[in-house]
C-alpha cells in the first residue's frame, strides 16, 4: 500500500506538467486549415501579458530563484469551446497552457456571425452545434459572445490566478496522500479481525471513494474562491465578473434550446452545465455578487493621530 500512495501523485504531476505541455495544443486549441494553432491576436496577447506582469506575491517570490526565473510562464492559444481551458503552473518548469474562448476576440456582430457560419462551437465533452448566422438564435447569441474590456480582463486574470496557485495545483495530490495515509492506518487496525488482505482492500476502496468525493468538493470550493479573489481586486474586475457569468448563463440557456432534447444532457434550465468540474455557473455568479471590492489601505499621517 505504501507504493500505492505515490502512484496518483506521480502520474498527476507528469500529466499536469510535461504530458499536458505536449498534448494540450492538439486537444484544446483551435486549428487553422493547415492544422496549426490559430494565431492569437496581438491585442489579446498584450492584455494577457499585461495581466500576467501584475503577477501575485507568491509568483513574484518564486521568480527570484534561478529554477523559475527563466521558466516559460505560459503558452497562449484560442479554443472553440465556450469556456477557457488551461493546465500546468506558471511558476513551474514547463509553464502553463492557456486556451481562451475564440469569442473573446470578437468585437462586432459580424465577427460572431462569421464564426458561427464557418465553425462548429464545441461544448464540454464531444457535443457541438452549428448555427445559422441569419437566424434569431444567432441574434440572441451575439449579445452573449461580445465581451467588454473589463470582462475579458477578469477572464484572463482569473485563469492566470488559477495557474499560479500552488494550492489548486497541489491539492489533488495532497488529498490522495492524505486519504491513503488514513487507509494505511485503518489497515493496521482492521488486520486482526479481517486479515491483512481484506483490511487492505476495504481500506483502499474506502480511500478511493473518499478521495474522488473530496477532490470534487474541494475543487468546487477552490474555483469559487478564485472567482471571488479575482473579482475583489477592483470594481472593474467585479463588474467584469458579473458580465462574464451573466452572459455565460444566458448563452447556455440559448444553446440548450438549440440542441433540443440533446441539450437536456448538457445544461439544466438555469443555464448550468451539468456535472461541470468548475461548479454551477449560477452559484459562481451569486458568489461574485456578494464580493466586497478590496479597499486600498489608508496611510496614517501625523495629522490623523
């Protein structure tokens, strides 16, 4: 069982760093007719770089060390999905991969119509839809697929925060080790009445089930936490977060209708993606609505004393 404890963390770190850095573009990025990732517009690249330059205290601290100083912070792509996709760690040796939704680059209704006419919109999983650019549904989608500058910056900042968070990156591995460390202790206690094999199997199965549920619940909490922390930075981020989530909920409701009975498998009537690893959008929207924007600390002067 000692060896089993380290199986998942080892595989997790390999998959989240080296393997993801290699496979991410082919599985998540939008490709052109030549099979190459679509080039990210310079203005969007500039926004991401500007947001990244602001960094976080943790990231700024680690960048002082030679192992991280010259590490590639991130690779940027576009994805045909409605939600951003990312992997890795900006302070890791392989950096992070970020794929932002293509509609983040849209600035006019014509951009949306052209996109929907020539491309299928990939949803989570394998579902996809194509929309008539002259239909009423397209007109409804237009309002949800053009974001303001502050909504774009919230989305970018949030993904960068996720990929610079050591807590979010390490938590699954730590949870696995904790669950199976407890299973090892339970095996020792249960060995006399059940025998070592029976105790080990029962403890391992319980640890596995517990890990899956713990990982799911912790992931939902951490996703909301990142939403709240990003929105709390300034009023612009908070308003951008509200816009982004409100439009996402409206867009999902429209897509649910477009998919017909198939849409019931992916979305509920509130606009939440069913079984989303990031949690229900409406819950995240409500959490952002409760956010109090951070106030700048007041400097104490002799006149105030």
